[in-house]
């Protein structure tokens, strides 16, 4: 039998090309924006009359040698020790990387793993060129803004540009490292399953995740410490803002494009199970390799870049707050030293928790034949949380113990609210997405008789309920932090509640290496299943004897498959737990960044404070507008997946060969599916990015307090939309896993219903929800520059021009919003073709 038809196959996009129009669109748009902004300048660069403030780029760090510690250690020396801890963290990650590479693996599995890595490399290389084009676009705007309008010298502007490239490069580098580690681990995990011992199947994905987490957090912190310690204090602000913009740009592009790519491929592979009654990882399916690549592009590249950016941007927000809100230079220096000392201590806590948890799990399950794969991950999260809390109090007492009014105790308690959230939120997420949860069981039960319809409705219920409970938990912990901030912190700084919220986000990220580790666990377990099936190792001649002689293994074929599927369910659950942590951090951390804008607009809360009220109409309108943008973004990102998946499915159906002699899809067909996924991922990401960019400029120019309301709104709407979509998708995903693993009902109507529910949940949980995090932070960061520019030009008597530009930018944004659907929708020719197919099927 063959599924090849006479209809012409989908044209394959040429390799190594950018999305249509990208090469011309980016330079032209950059030139237009630069020209518009340059036209605003009313005075030569550097003149006092035309210059504006420069915002965060003009901030000057205090002399860190002023920092005092309770134990008498110089503040700079303490940060040097922190740099040493970062180097040890990098060493741990690299050592684990080498150990993973040295683990035994059969050549059939290694070949599949390396094929996956090869396609991942091609994808990342194309994304790298894509990122450089976007960076050139942003750089043009940055240069015009700081040179023509702010009046910075070329040296300072060059520093901002260089650090923006460094920040983007950091996001890109950790993404590349994550893919290489995961593609080592996937084949080793698949091979380890042959021994029939679940401990090995658990241990390898977690080791790879910890390697990524330690490298990511250590590299991020090391870069920020270099800025603090080795660069002149008067350029540190420029370094930080450039670094944050670069990180945010890299994370936005990689997260959005990766999320679109992976779900196009995933849906293509999943739907073939229904259409042709084949396994998801059937080697004859040209979409399987693209699906494996997507597991890494969406679930490894995206989270790695996102985590790197989240950690950095939250740090920049806290640094900015301290410099703006704390008056005493000595206290500024002490608080800066304290924050980064605690960050370094938390790296130690994560490593210690991992080592201790591994020893406990090995003693309990090392030789066991069965284990609950979720339990060791749960114990790791809680153990890390406990150690982070202990070290937070210990280090804070050592650094701030001599400050008056028990400052160390108050700040430690506030951070602990965030650290506990990092452990509590995964528990709440598991209540809605775990294979053992009642909500997932409800989805399975409802689909027995109600099919895909009731399965989908049950997932919607799980997502909505989860948004409520997680929202209440976050509000509760933030409220505790707020109450602590009322106990005397107002004597030390402006808006202590805002600082408290920033520290809650800081506490969220204290468990950074472990959060990234349990998130990275998922793509490895998912890939391990695929590697096992694609290798066809069971069918190899003389394989049992070969494994006994070469590896000393008596293969447990049936148990191996069951363990890999069961472990994938745990991976799905813990991938879901990391999403609300990252989006929660984005929302809570963005509050701190928004404060920077408010400080400037209100002259340190001395004027115009009444405009931060529902009685000020622009502020209220901004609140309403933010919700509209969040819902557009959710639709636009899913539209890119829908159209790309339609093209991929059409191509696969036309080219899949299921003849009795067919063993696997051709390399050419597999590459064509990867190219289709890449093409639509980049097109969708470009349209979304440009719409967000111009909307940010427009709303910042229309009225500053409108923009404040807008930023608050996208944070709040984005929080609940992301939690709802992530956990609804997680429930659908694991409902399918229950049907496949626990009930062994593949190929049944119940399985078809679960698969359809999962394909709905795929873009929910891995495209739209996760991409809201970098979008919120990029908008807030870039908005810092835009709103200051608008306010400064208005103060110079150019309010009319500012409003004209706002309208022009809004029109540009609406063009890209329009294109994000009408330029991405399934074409009419496809609809006609579909009608012909339906007529043919009805006639037959």
C-alpha cells in the first residue's frame, strides 16, 4: 500500500533561505523607524537642548567597596567568590556533558540521535542568521535613539550595542548547548531502558537537565558579575540595558519560532496515527524526524533561551530599582552585593540538592524493577527549595546582619515567598496535568463516550481551574511579601512593595538550575521513545547475542518500551510545571521594571501620581488594550501552527510510503518536512515580532500613563492566559498518555479522541503560553526606551509630532496584525483541493 497520490506535492522551501520578504523587510523597516526617530531630534547630538536622559543607560553604579558586610568581608571580594562559584557551576555542567557522551549506546540508536542533532544544527544555524537580521533592526533603532536623541557619544552607544549582541549570543549559546546535551542523552536513555531498570531511565535525562541548568545560570550570573566588577561604574547601566535587550530579543525569537516549529511537526506526526493507523514514531513517516527536531527546538532551545533571559532581565530590573529607589550610595552598594551573593549561594543549593537527591534515589530505586518517575523529580524540587531558603537566610545574615531594624530577616522572608512559590506551583500544576491527577482521569473518562469533544472540554476545565488556583497562590505569596515590606522598608527606599515583588521574582528563580533541569527532562524522555522506535533495534539480526557480548545486557524488550512511555508521562508533567514558574517570574519581575518608568514620569513619585488611577481615562484604556493584544498574540501564534501543520500534513500524506517493503522515509522527504516547519515558524515569528514592536512604539507614544496601564494589563492578562493554555494542554497531553500506557488502547476510538485533544493542546501549551513570557519582558524593556523618548519630545514642545508618530506606528502594527492571519491562513487553493478530496471520499 502507498499513500502517494497524483496531486503535486507541497513545494519544498529551498534550504538556507530566510522567510519570503525578510531580507528586504527588515532593512526597510529599520530605515523607516530610524528616519522617523531621527526626524524628531530638535538639536544636534550632545546638545543640552535636544538631549534626553538616556534612562537606565545613564545609571551609574555606586562604589562597591562601600558595601559593608556583617562579617567584615569586602563586598567586591564577596562577588569575586561568586564568580568562582559560577566557574565551578560551568565546570559541573561541562563535566556532566562529557560523562553523558561517554555512556554506552548501541550504534543503531546513536545513528538516529545524530540524525536528529544534524537537523537541529541546521535549524539553529538558520535561526542564528534570522536573529542577526532582527538584531540589526533593533540596533538601528538603538543607535538613532541614543546618538541623535539622547546625545550619547559613539563609545557609550557601541557598548550598548555590543552588550545587546552579547546578551543575544548568550541566549543562543545556551540553546545550542542544550540541544547538544539532550541529543546525547536521548539515545543513552533509550539504550539504558534495555536493562529493564527504571533508575537508569530516570537518571540520564535528569543529569542532562542539570548540566543545562547549571551552565545556563552560571553563565548568566558570571556575565552580570563581570559587568559589576570589571567594567567602569559609569558605563554599567549601558551594559545592563544592552545586555537585557539582547537577551530578550534572542529569547523572544527562539521561544516563538521554536514553539511554532515543534507543534507543526508534532501535529503532523500525531495525525498520521489516525489517518494511517500507524505508530507515532513509525520510521516510514517523514514527519517523525521533524517531530524529534521540534522536541528540541521548542522544548529545549526555547526554555534554555527563555530561562537565560528571565534570570538576566529580573536581575537587571532589581539593579535598576536599587539605583533609582534607594538614596544612600552605601546602602545601594550593600544591597547589590547582597543580591548577587545570594544568587551565587543558590547555585550551591541547587548542586547540593541534586547530589543529595540522587544519592537517596539511587539507594531506594537503584536495583528496583518499578518506580514512580514523578516522585524523584518532586523530591528534588522540594529539597532544592528547602536548601535555597536555608542559604538565603544564612547568606543574608552574613551580609546584612549589621543593618538596623532586622533588615536581613525581612528581606530573607520576602525572597522565601518566591522560593516557596517555585516549589508550590509545580505541586498545583501536577494536580491538573499529572497522569495520576483527577482532571486528567476526567478527560479520559469523558472521552470514552463523548469522544474528542468531551475530552477537549475537560481540558478546558482543567486549564481554567488551574488558572484560578495558581493565581490565588501567587497573589497570596505576593501579599505576604507586601505585608513584610510595610514593616519599615519605606524608610530605606521608595515604593518598598515594588521591591518586595521584585524579590519574589528573584526567589522564583533561586531554584533556576533545577527548574531548567526538570523542564529539560521532558524533551529527552520524548526523544528517547522516538529513538527506540526509529532505531528498529529489536529487528536487527542477532541483536540479543550482540547486546550480551558487547554490553553485558540481557534486553528486556517489553519492559523497555513501557518504561520509556511511563517516563515520558513524567516528562510531560514536569515540562508543564516549569511554564507557570517562568511566566510568573515574568509578570512579577515586570512590575519592578514598570516601576522604573513610573519613577521617571512622576519625578520620583512627586508629581502626576494621580494619573496612575482608573479616574485617568488613558490609564484605564491602556488596561483594556493590553488584554486585546494578549488575545491577538494567542491567535496569531496558533494560526502559524495551523497553517504550517496543514502544509506538513498535506506533504506527509502525499509522500508517505507504506508498502510492505518500505522501512523508513527518505532523508529528502524528512528534510522537506523540517524545511516546511522552519519556513512557517520564521514567517509567523517575524510577523508577530514586528506587530509587537510597532505596537509598543505606538502605545508608548500615545500617552505615557496609557502605556503604564497597557504594560500592567499584558502582564496580568498574559499570566492567566498562559497558565490556562499551558495546563489545559498538559491535561490533554497526559490524557493521551494514560490511554496509550495505562490502558494499552492504541488504535481505538478512545485513542483517536485523546490524540485529537492532544493536537489541540500542543499549540496551547508549547507555542502560545510559553511565548507570552518573553513577549511581556521584551515589551516592557523596549518600552522603557520608547516612553522616555515620547515624554522627552513632548516636553520639548513636539507633542503633535509624537501623536502623529503614534498613529503611524499603530498603522504599521495593524498591518502586521492583519498579516499574521491573512498572510498566514490556509490558501483558497487548499480549500478547493480539500473539497475535491471530500467528494472523492464520499463517492468511494
